C-alpha cells in the first residue's frame, strides 16, 4: 500500500501543465476561445463582419494555445461566414482545414458537421455526386452518435 501511495505522490507532483510562452495554459484561456467561438457562431447570420472578427480572434488564441478543438471550431465558423457570403472557394478551404484537425483529434461530432457543410458547398456548385459522398460520410457519423438533427 505504501508503494502505491508513493507512486501516486510522485506522479502527482511530477506533472507539469503544458506551457505557452513560458507560462502554464489555464483552463480559462481555452474557455475564452470557446466563448469567442460561441459568440462568433451566434452573430454569423445577422452580423457576419463582427462574427468574422470574433472567430479570427478565437483562431489566433487557439493556435497560440495549441487548442486543436478551438482552432477547428473557429475555422468551421469562418467557413460558415464565407458560405453565407457565397464565397464558396474560401468556405471550402476553411471547412477542409477544420475537417483535417477534427480527424486528427477524433472529434466525431465536429466531423459530422464538417462533412455535411462540405457537402453543402459541393451541392451549391451543382457537384451533386461529390456532395452526396460528403453527406453520406456525415450521415454515418451522425447515425453512430444517434444524432437526428443539429
């Protein structure tokens, strides 16, 4: 029992938090990124310029923190803003970047959303066969997660 306690104490005190610019990353730093992303998402339809500023700030902070999910969410939101502005090439570029990160970190819910939105881009470009491929990939994930509607 003493041996287990010893290993617990050694493990506990030997852990060091990840560093950014020489200081530990605080959970509040990631929370700020999440709040910026949430604010950008909620503003995208009625104030896309403001949403873009917020999402870009979230992306910058997430990159500094190496916060992959925050980065993917910001990229996705920026893609959505460009899609709403009918700038399909830019939207696709941002969606694909978000998709790449989400694959890397195993964010299945985000992957489902990314596949669906990439499908929307191809659908809008009348590339229906390609759109269908992405829609089907998103559907497989949504079924696995038991999501009917987002």
